[in-house]
């Protein structure tokens, strides 16, 4: 019975992880998530009942105790699936608390994505984004017309700053600088993703960090400031 217990625990855990991992996709193994949850629910019940019928010599008290354990596990699985968005929100908030600049992403039942950014100690909205798969720390700047990458962040994103044509003059916090126009394959801020994004790369040593400018913000369905939070909607 002990071995069967751990087998079912593993099955329950695997089913829950699959449902949470595929909540955005809406399907698991080609089945709608609701159907998969019902299938897992019935399958686990089948295993429990089969073990009860095949296990000879089990006392009634032991059997009822085992059934109670299975019922609690199954209810936890169902509750976890029903509240998957809330659990994801909790997970994102914990991550954001542990890693400053981490965006908090949420997707509701209608597919609306919101990404919440917290104001940093400097008073700016800063976020750990991704450019071409590489992590890039951004500061949100509504005064910048486009995304602006420092030379160091551009290198991390797979660009070669030494081979770019710096033909555009821009004003930075360090004064006037030359910038090169580029197109980024992919930019991600939390769960929001954009492809073929126009950006600029500043000459090496002219800017320390990278800016998330208006061309990204204007591609959203909206963004709003709520106290010390900036909420991006897509």
C-alpha cells in the first residue's frame, strides 16, 4: 500500500504541474485542460478503487483512512486547477520579491495579459526583460521614442556594436551621443512578447543601462500607473 501511495502522489503532482504549465495554451496532450482535469480525476479515482478491491486483508478502518487521504489529494488537485491563475499570481509575486525588477505576469480567462512593474528605490520603473533570449534590465522611459540598448546589453542580445553604423544623434543623460538603428528579433517583458522591434544601440560608454521606450509601450492595448505600480496590458 505504501508503494501505491507514492505512485498516486506522483501522478497527482504530475497532473497538477501539467495543468499549470499548460494553462495559457488551453490544452494538455491534445485535450482541453478541463477535459484533462476530469480525465485525471477519474483515473486517480479508478486507481484508488482498484487498489481497494484488489488489496485483500485490509481492515475497514485502514481502508477508510486511505480513502480519506485520496479524497483530500483529489480535492487539492481540483482546487489547484480551479485557482491556477491565483496560484500563478502568488508565484510571480514571490519571485518579484526575491529578484528586484521581476515582472508580475497574469493572464485571465479571456486571454488578457497584464504585466505589473514595481517602482525601484531610484524612483523609476525598472524591469528585467529579454532581448533575443538574453536577459536585459530596462528602465521604462516615456521620453524615449524607441527601445534604446547600451552597447553591453546589445552584445548580450547577440549584436556586435563594433559593426553597427552610428548615424543618428541622440540626447542621453550623459549628453549627446551617436546611435545605430537596429531591428530586434524578439523583446519580452514578462508574458508580453513582440517580434521585429525597432530599436537603437548607443555607442559604447555613452549610456550605462537600456531604456524601454514608447514604440514598445504604444504596441500594447494600454498601460496605466497605479501608485508605485505600472501595469502593462496586452
